[in-house]
C-alpha cells in the first residue's frame, strides 16, 4: 500500500507516485506519493493557519511533543522495518535511530525556551525573548531520515513554529510512517509531511509562505537553498557535507583504538556526514595503522540489513555506489593501493567491500572530496603541523579528531582544527546537547542544545524603562560620548 502524506492533519494521497528501491536487492519494493504544486500550497497554507494558536501556548506544545514521543516509541518497530528496507542499514542500527528520535522528542518537550532577563534593576528591565518565525520548511537526506527529521521538527515545534517536512525521494517511507504515527499528537496543520523529488524541495524552499528553511544534505543543494532563501531573507540552517580528518599521534594505542576508529569511519556504510573520511598516521607507525584498520575492515559481516549478525548494509543507492567505486579506482590510478576491499560485491543490491587504501595522498580525489561510503584512505605524515594543515586544507569544516594516549597533546592539536566539532579518541559521537554544525562550506548555523533551539527564533528585546533618567536622549548621549 502506498503511504499517505500528512497535510492539515489528514492523510493525503498523491495524484501520481514514484518508485522506492530496496538497496539490498536493487529492486523497486514500494511507491510513495508525489506532492503536486496544489498540495504543496495547501501544506504551507495549513501550517500558516495553524501558527497563531500553536505559537501561543507553550504548555500545549510541550505536552504534544511528549505525546509524540510516546506514540513513536510504541510503534517504533514498524518504522524500523521500513527504515532498513529503504535505507539499507542493519535493523540494530535502525532501532538505535528510532530510539534516538524518541529521546530527542522527549528532551525537547522539556527543554528551556530561549528567553533571558539581561537587566532587572532600578533603571530598567530588559528581557530578550526568542519569537517563533512562522512556517519552517525542513528538508532531509537519505542517510538517517528519521532522526534528522525529528532533530528539525522537535526544536522548531517547541519554539512555536509550524512545519512542512520533505524527506529525500530515496527514503520517504520511514518519514511518512513516522508522520502518520506522531501527527495526531498535534493540532491539524502543525506538522505537515510531503514527499517528492528534488524539484519539490526547490519549490518548497522558494515558497513565499515559508520563513525558515532547515536543511541537511549536500553542499551544492545547500548553496541552491541559500540562493532560494536570499530573495525573501528567509532564515536558513544548513547542515552540509564533511570530509573529516582523524589525526593519529605517534603514541596512539591501536589495540584499544582500532575498533572505535573503524566504526567512526564505516558506521552506516560510511554514509555519515561526520564520519572519519581520511586518516593521517605518523610515518613511523603508518604500516601498523594500515594493517590494523584493514584487518578490522576485512573481518566485517556485510549483507542485507534485515539479516541477523550483519554489521554493514549496502550503499543506499546506485549513484552513491558508482561514486565510491569511481573515487577508489581514481585513487588506485593515482598511486594508492587497496590493502583490503576495492571492489563491488557480486550480488544483487548496492554492496561494496569495506576498503582501506594505503599510499593515499592529498590531491587524490578520494582524499580531497567527500566519498560518503566505505572507503578509507590512510595518509602518512612526518610533522604534526603538516597533518593539521592538511586536515584544515579543504573547504569542508564539519568535524575532526585527534587520537592519542596523551589527552593534553591531543587536545592542543584538536584545538587547531577548523571545524564545528573536534573529538579526542572518538569521532562522530552524537552530542545532542552541544552545538553541531559546520564551518566554511560544511554549513551555516547549528543543531543541538540551546544553540540549535535558538536557530528557530528571531530575537525580540523588550525594554521597560523604570528610571526617569533612562530617557532616549540621555541614553543616546551616553552611547555616543
Ligand atoms: P541532497 O542534497 O542531494 O538531498 C537532500 C535533500 O534535498 C533531499 O530531500 C532532496 O530531495 C532535496 N533537494 C535536492 N535538490 C534540492 C534543491 N535544489 N532545493 C531544495 N531541496 C533539494 O543530499 P543527499 O545526497 O540526500 O545527502 C547526502 C549529503 O548530505 C552528503 O553530502 C552528507 O554529508 C550530507 N549530510 C550532512 C549532514 C550534516 O548534519 N551536516 C547529515 C547528513 C548528511
């Protein structure tokens, strides 16, 4: 059965549908509704109609978010199944994604609103209040469709905005199922979820009824969205691609660190924005690092996500598989060597062997670009400052990490990384209460913690004069004096 979109509190079918492919088989296994222009207009209009009442009552918003968390928890397992079928990840990973989504809804139900009294004395009371923006467009990618959607919905809704959410056309099903499960916790029009292709994303981001776009996806799309937002000065939060470096120091404990380093790179088959995408190893320990990572990669159990014991599923789509294969082939032509992996797996679906490449160097496309897949280049360095410079030498700036037995040395090197998050002795660990975002081309704005919540408001300063001396003329004279 084709799932429905949720528009103005109702399940709505599309006039036409599009194919959804199971990446473990490469075959079409479901259909999703394609949202028409009229349905897009209706979803934005419904969100605008719902906004005044929704933004007025914070207690109702908290209760609705908590109720949505309960609903999602109760019906997680049916969404887990769909998520694995359309995205490819192992069931255990899909369960973690749903658990993280439930946790985020609960945490946001109880989170503080952006509001602060910054002066309260005989002269004046000054309060700074975060006001909701109106209709928020949320546009999501295909690697973690459910939790990325919830991480946008929950803070947007808590702060009093209403939402129109559009998932990736490659993974619409789990998001539509999630919407079907949670939408009844909210008044009609507060949460609208529509599905369709990239063109729908473009029309949604250019829609005159939208005041903010929160987007996670690729850098080129992020730039297109920034351009679409500019004419109307819509607010934007862009969580974009990364090319995170892990720098290993000469005292790294490989016996303890190989496992976390491997998962930091290969989790979700490498399709993680802040995965380790290149490793810089000291020349004196280079062979050891390469061998340890290659041995771990070679021992991985790969298969369809719904088979038990599977650690890594397929790439999510054929284009991504072709891209990873092309980047590995290019690296080999440029002088790198596959220590393990380097080929597609000969079976249906979009499977690629976990791959570790030695002899990789800056300037190779696999090192300079974001591969977003299970192929990890290891680059030798002589001087730490060269590794730091190489890590910083791209337009990306999402995450980075330093691995060492000496926490202080690692932190000193980590502080020099130009990125949104530096991890020490781990990488890509989600930190829901910290700001997460990218510098330079990896994004604008952040998600997470109070910083993420503040991305869904405009600031409103309310000044109450108490002293007769605090008149505008006197204040102005003081400021300019
Ligand atoms: P994508 O940019 O191709 O698509 C993402 C979403 O944008 C989809 O819903 C798509 O339909 C929509 N879209 C496409 N063109 C659009 C346009 N012109 N206007 C508006 N919307 C449009 O990205 P993807 O391939 O789905 O995701 C992979 C990328 O996402 C990788 O680069 C990855 O690093 C990045 N990513 C970043 C983060 C982060 O938090 N920084 C998290 C996950 C993924």
